[in-house]
C-alpha cells in the first residue's frame, strides 16, 4: 500500500520559485486538455435536454462548469506536486518545475471552486450548483487525496468525478436529473477505466516511480488487459441502452452500435496482447486515442439526435 504524499510549502526541487507566476502557469493548473472534454460533455448534456435556455445563461452555466473543472485540476496539482515531479509526463508542470508557490495554486483552486459554484447557482439553479460542488469535492478529496495513492481501484471509483459534467449541464437547463443524463454519467464512468488503463499500460514505469498503485503496477499487465475488456463490454451496453429505452432516436442508436463495436474489437486486441515494452504497445496506444474520439462522437451525436427528436425531425424508436 502506497503512503500518500503530503503537500509541502516548498517546490519539489527545493529552490524558490520565480515570482510572480506567469498567467500561462495558472492556466496550466486548470488542465486545459481535460477541461475541453468536460466542457464538451457538459454542453452536450445541456443541449440533449432539449430546453431552449437563453444564450447568456447557457454560456454562463458552461463557463461555471469549466471553472469548476479548472479548480479541480489546480487543487489536484497542488496536492500532487511532489508526485508530479517524479513522473516524466508531469515534471514540467508549474509546481514541480518550481515556477509557482504551492500556496498560490491552493488559493487559486479554492477561489475558483467557490466562484464557479456561486456562478452556477445564480445563473442556472442550485441543484446544478450542488452537483458541481459535489464533483469538485469528489475529485479532490475522494479521488486525489484518498483513492489515488491507496488503491488500484482509484480510476474505477474516481471515474465518477469526470462523469458529472453531462449531468450538471442537463440539471442547469432543466432543474432536475432524469434517466438519460444518468446513463450519460454511467457511460463516462465505465469508459474511464479502459481509457486510462490503456494509457497506464505504456506509462507504467512513470506510475511505479511515483508510487501510484495503478492497476498495471500492482496487478500486472495481464489482469489490466482483462479488466479493459470487461469494462469495455459494460460501457458498450450502456452506450447503446438509450436507444431501445426510447430516450434517443436511430441516429444515436446506430452510431453507438458501430463505435462501440469498434471500441470492443480494439479492446479485445489489447486483451489478447502480451507486449511489455511500451515501444511495442501499438494496440494500446490506438485504443487510448480512439477512446477520446469515441466519447466525443457519442456525445456530439446524442446532442444532435435529441434536438432532432424534440423538433420532430427524427422519430423515436418504434414510432
């Protein structure tokens, strides 16, 4: 069991950071790449609701979600500065590189969290604000501080943190949460393990050096490959489910079937593989890349499909 790394008040290299920090360093704290996926899935959740939200309020709600995601990223980097310093792919982030004081990252993250939740509550409704607050707390406290340094199930349970955006977007537009946004939540939840484990297979040494108990580190490649296949099968069933349940039309249903079939075939190929050298893990890298395209495509199509259904341009299943 890995011992959690406690945050300190000094940079990981022991030197004083260059002050004041550049605005680009604060922007980097928000994890822009992760934020782009959060914004997109939240927007699709809002659009899938079919509610014609005033543009200014809709934009403000998505902005609040983006700021909440950025706050989560900043607090994650504040807590994991020492861990990030031990990993090649994160060593150049502002804190491990010594370009910023940890207290600045903490204050930035907390301030952004409070502002994003208040903004959501005032612009949309307090249910959406409460779910946004819960997602930030879940990512920072449950995933970053508790699960990630202690259990290889960190990605499985922690995946809930990244699954909230479509639910928040839907709640911002409607003021409630129904079956479809819950299925979209489950889709991201079960997509997260095969997405991250395919990455973890070819950056296993990074996690091992940092003492993070990712599944490939503590259970080996074979179990990780098997688990990728299992979670992919569950994810595929959830992805297709909205169509037979009458929540979407044929456009989404056919797209979900085709893309889930491709995802499953790629996952099975990873499951049957035995490469241990990252340079030879072409199937794993392809699955990781396709997994991003998969999620973007399904969420884009569900938003289009739902708007066509609401406008009467696309028939429900069985109609």
